[in-house]
């Protein structure tokens, strides 16, 4: 699988990584063994970048990763996140006192003295205007508890503010055929500053697999059931912010533009990788078969300009009004 530089970290990572939100929680019931098997499948497929967070199953995801990496004696880059354990989740508490506690907990759960990459976990917008938040991360870096830090953001405006801080080496952001706004100004600025871009929610919570239907229902503990209107966290994390039925309409319009040698999911992943500002994409899955299919998108040829144009037309017709100016 092809690799790309992760900003100024000095780390090269595979174009397709593994997101582990779904093996921690909020995606229905996933057994411990199924979660660990997904990580094993990712390693077997050549993935060397794994993304997690301390709140994914209250540390469950981090513990699964540590278990498998020890089992395999594998050397991969692990990115975790910190901040969402705050209750209430307020900008003022994105400080050294709280962040150091979260980092120490992740060091324990991931069994790492020094964390490879720590990302603020979608903090309130006000936190981006608090230099002391980023000074806290500098201090944790100086103490040897973290090697690199970045921010996972909800909005393009937050990403643009975050990269004004010189210590921010990576931005994690939602980007896919139904969330195209980052490809404008933010990607230009990220390239100019050599900031690594980690793309999450690349398949729009399953919409862009082409496998979901209007008759599907989701378990009560699946965010695709309980967060469609942003009841639990930002609505943009669920189906990329697009109303479900409208999303299915957009998927139907995309079907005729999927290349014959690719699946719908591979087309979405290849579309993302065609933007050279992107460092890595982190689809999540508990299916070893789907993980292998995702990895294959790295070796696929770039999509044609015609296909890119068609996807842009679909975005403008079905998605733009609901999504573009919100995130």
C-alpha cells in the first residue's frame, strides 16, 4: 500500500488507516474478539496507522489496540484523542490539569510511555482561541508524554484557526463526497503549512458503502439511530450531517458513476485520496473483508475528471444546501 507523509511529524503512514470508533462503542454491539480481529485484519492488510480516542467505549478501543499490538509485536503509529471525557464539555477545562490526566490514562491503556500522536477531540470553538490549551500540549510534549499533537475538528473554520498554532502538526476532519468544503481553502492552507490531514467519516457512516437502504433500522446504541439530529454530539458525525433519506438519494445518483472495477466504498475512498493534501483516510469496520477492500483503494487508479465532475454535480444537487455552510 502507498504511504504519505504525516505533515511535519517525520512519520510516513499508509494512505488507508483504521478508525476504531466502531470497535469501542456507539455502533451497536461489537464483541471484544470482533474488535480485536478487525485490528488484526488491518495489520495483515498492511495498515500502519490506527486512530482511536479515550472515550471510544471508555477506553475499550485503546485496550484492544494495545492487546493486538503486543500480541503481534507490531510497530505502527497510534493516534488517540483527548478532551471529550470532560463533563461538562467546556473550553475552559481544556487545560494542563485535565489534559495531563487524560494523556496519562491513554498511556496506561495503550501501554505506551510516549503517545505517538494526541489530538484534541473536537473541543468547543472557544478552545481554539485559548493559547493556554496549546501551551498545555507543548508542556506534555516537553515532558516526553506525547511525541506529536494535533486537533480533531468539526468545522473548517476551527481547522484554519488550529493550524495557526505552530505545534499543531495534524488536523483530523470529515471529508468525503458528501462533505466537500475542506477541499477549498483549508486544504490549500494545510499544504502551505505542511500540516498532516487525517480524514475521518470517509464513508458517511455507511451511506457511501452503497449497502444501506430505506428499510434499514439501527440498534438503539448505534449513533445512526440516536444522533441523527445531533442529540448526543455534533450532527455532522452521523451520515456526514445529511438527512438519511436525502443521503440515499445522493447515493442512488452516484451509482452510475462508480467505475466498473471499484465498489461504491472504494470509489469514495479513491475520491478522497485524489486530493494530495490528504495524508491518510481512516475508515472503520469490523469486517476483515471490508478492511481489505478499503485498503485496495490505495492501489486503484485516480478517478477521471469526468467522475470527479459528476460527484461534484451530485453534491451540489443533493447535499450542498443541507451541509456545505454548516461545517
